[in-house]
C-alpha cells in the first residue's frame, strides 16, 4: 500500500507530464536505488522521497517509468517485499530430483510453504499475488553444506580483530549467500549461533543456518591455530583468538570430547563437526596425519546420537576416513586424497561425501608457503576422487564451497562451484547435489532440525524458490551469474530479490 500511496501522490502533484519516451528498464543510478532502500526501511520520509523524485524527474535524471519501477520496490533486493499468498504461473520446474524440467507449471505459495503444484490453472483468490514466470526456470533455493559464515576475512584479520568485527563481517556474508541463491547453509566451524538467531528473527537477511558450532579437534589438530609450539596449556599458554571467540575448540581424551560436543549441542548445534585428519588452513598438521583415536571419535558420535543428530568429520586421507566411518561418522568433509577401496567402503556404509572444488584453486589471503603447498596437494586429488566416484556409482555427494579469508572472493566466485563441477557431473547432477541431496543430509539432524523440508519443490516443502533466466540444465554457466540471471529469490515464502521485468 505504501508504494501505491506514494505513486498516487506523485502523479497527483503532477511533477511532469506523463509523456516520457524513455524505457523504465534503462539503468537507474545506484545512488538512487540506495536512497529508495532507505525510504523502504523508513529512514527517509515519504515527503522527502517525493520531493527528491520530483527534482530528479524535473532535471531529467529520472523518467516517469523509472519512478514507477522505483516505487514498486523492484530496485530493492534486501528487504522481503512480498509475503502471504503468491501464485507463480508459467514456470518450468526443476524439482531438485529430476534430470529434466517440468514445463508450464503453476506453483502456489501460502505463508512459508509450497501449497499447490499443478499443470492445470490455479485460480487465485482475491488476496493472492500472481507472478507470471514467462517460461523461466524455477528451482529450489540452493544449499551450501560447507560454509564458514564467521570467517570471511584474511587470516591476519581473523587473529587480530575483536569478535564484534567478526560479527559485522558475518552480516555481509549472510547477505552475500542469500543474494547468490543460497537459502540454506550448513556452517562447518564458527560461532554462528547468534547470527542464525538474528536471521531467524528477521533482524538481518540471510540463509537458514544449520550451525555446528566450533569445530572440535585434538591438540595439534585442525582446530589448533596457535603459532608458537610452546604456547599450550601444559606450559601455561593462552588459547588462540579463534578459540576465544568460539570458532574452534580443542579437546583431548574421551571426557574432553564429550564435554565439547555437549557444549555445542547446548548452544544449539544441529550437527557436530570434528577433525580426524590434517588440514590445509591449519599450521601444525600435514594432510597425511590421522587425528583422534577411535575412542574419542566414538565419544563424539555417541554424544551427538544421544541428541538425535550426527557427526561430520574433516579429513582428506583414507586412513582418517576409514577410522571415522568405522566409528559412526556419516558425513566426510573434503576427502580429496581418498583411494578407491575407501570410497567403496564409504558407499557400502551409506556415508555422505561433502567435497569442494573452487576453494582449492583460489588465492586465499594470508596463506603461508606451507599452507599453499597443502592446498595444491589437496587440489591435485580432486580429479581422482570424482573420477572414481563416477566409476563406482557413488552418488551420495553434496554441494559445498568452504570459502574463507576474503568477502570479495566469496561474492565473485561462490557460484563458480557450479561450473567447476561440470567437469565430472552433468548439470542435473550438480544441481541435485545443491538441492535435494543436500536437503536429505541436513534432515539427518532429526529432532535438532529447526526447519522444514528444504532442497525440493514439492507440496508441503519450505517455500525457498529461485526464478532463473534460461535453463541451467542445458547451460550450467547460467548459475555463475546470479546478479543478472536470478530474477526472484524467495526464502521462507518471502521475496528478498525481485528484478522481474
């Protein structure tokens, strides 16, 4: 109503004759879009905004069609601008599971759920907003199962700034993920509990978060980011900044592991992440080492299972993978250096693989020469891992990014993960990894799952939907340009981005 009221006032005061020949689709300056954003949020009054538009039209900076676009809210992508009953007509659906699109479909969203999907016409009620998809592709919102919401900064910044800076950067990270079409993420190391709460309460915009809390590792493991070898509790040393802020945790022995897992569950973890092998980003542990004893791993799994959820394990090498699988871990994070017999072992035990590609081919800020060498080692194993997976028919593979260290890199390359996987997988397989398969894995959190069914377009599922230009099942590169090709982003039944023409 606010948009219609101001638009009517604008025309009522006859700011210019309505004879402009300039098309509304011509570029609206970004500074005007920012002002419009402030107006929508109530930071600029209606009177001030009308006066500003009057001046801009008079000076021929804006046209009447452009003011209509501005006042309709179409330039604003960060506030949920529509909710309630929304009917999408004439869309071609990728449901998250199929290898092809369902053409000429209609989808009715009521509240935050998908109520009806039909090829037959759905009669809208008087309070229903109708959006003609014009043959565009509708997909489920994408799911990133290896995100780090709190760690999108250089290594130097992560270790030298306070927790408030970490939190402020995380709000930008949340917006980046949502505007790139990711309506759900699984946070795999970080104190993201308050970020999740803020998003769920509508204080800031962002994806649904399945938090793990701080990743748990042994001393000298992947969570051990102390630079000085003598800086340990045994000699009165202090914990690292990452530990102080709750992004990582170190626990040794069954009792400490139980306590660390239970603490994460107390804070609201939907699943637990431990490290059972060396890491690229850590300082003390080469990729070939195996971490945590079987007893320690079983302790973590038992504590998680007692809460109805599961354990995921960071590990690259086969020995660590087998130890994790033998002791109840159901999600292997990375796995780049796995051998074929171990991959078969994972398949036989119904274990998920959560790999990444682009992060291992990226220039990560602040990495030492040793870390870069480990990154190259991990990258060298990716082709073999995926080639073997295709050979043995291993398809419990999900989608993740694992980006950290640089907000701009996240913005520019997050969706490159779709195209990078096309070397080994069909577009349908890649999109299934980022939708239905990922949704199946997050559902393994059982009673700790705070949300409904995600990753699919089906009746009763959460209304997390994307409307996309073109057909990504024919050209996966479409997904690498979300700014231009994702015309509508809906999460929880609310539209957060709308650049529909």
